[in-house]
C-alpha cells in the first residue's frame, strides 16, 4: 500500500539529558465510532496501518521493540497492525498513572511505542520531556517521536495524515 506521510516540519533539539535510552513514539488512537467503548472507523483502521508503516520504516526503529496501550478498544485496535507486523505482544498501562509509565519508559532501551488518547499522549510527553502540547478532540494524526541524541533528545512532531501538505 503506497501512501505519503508528512512531517509537521517541527524538529526540536533539547540539550537537557533525556533520562532514557529508548527511541520513543507517542500517538493518539485513530478515528473512532460513537459510543462508550467504540471501535475504530474505517478511517481509523487505515490510520493505524499508516502509523505502523511510519514506525517500521523509521531508521531509528530497531529489533528491540516494546508496545504499550491502554486497555480501551480504540487504542488496542490502533496499535494492532504494528503488533502483528512485529510479533510483539502489547503491554497494557494504566492511563490514570502516567507517572509510573514515564518512570518505566525511562529505564528502557530500543524502540518503545505508546498508543494513548488526546489527553494522555500530551501528558506523557510532558512527563518525559517537560514540553507541553495539546491534541484537539477532532485531531488524530499527530505522532511525537523522541530520539535520544548525544546532548539531550530530538522531538519530531509528525503527521500520519496523507492529505497534509
């Protein structure tokens, strides 16, 4: 499946020590149907495939991969294509205890991927980096990619939307 992935054109280098050795990807679940425990829509399923492709093609993605998701159906379905492609089991985390997850992530190396929500993804980013971001309720395309660097880390804000310029 051919598709274009576009960057939002933002790359930040932070000189403070990141406190971790992992290449970390954070993103919100794909588009969801209405309801209390909704599944992904067709657009959400397509986005999940694009997200998996983006992460798998990234030069920094290695063989040591850890996958995390909340237990909600929409996050599980968004990370499922990546889990299937890598053969890695998705580990659940408690979205009400992001400080514990951030502490756990800071001890890991390799590639770490976290599927979350419009509120938990920016909060986890803030806990890991001190950088504040907001994801509107109607936006599903943002991915945050944290790459350890010699001095600090690089933050790339990417889009999984093939229609963005």
